[in-house]
C-alpha cells in the first residue's frame, strides 16, 4: 500500500513538472498536465526534448 501511494505521488509530480515546463515554453499548461497524467514520463521527455518553445511576436 505504501509503494502504491508513493508511485501515485511521483506520477502526479511528473505531471506538475510537465505543466511547468509547458508554461515556460508558452504552451497550454492544463493540456500538458492531462497528457502527462496519461503518458507519464514519456510526455515530459517529448515536451523537453523534441518540442521547440513557441516564438513570441516582438512587434508591439
């Protein structure tokens, strides 16, 4: 029982971390949070390695 609660907390922490990384890149934090809840560390790896940060418009 203790291992199961630890794993649940770790999975949730990974999802929160992915939401933070997505927010820093200018992406939807909520969407990436839910995607990471489903796919776990693979979604975080994809977000950190294979996606480019969104460019902000410098005009204005």
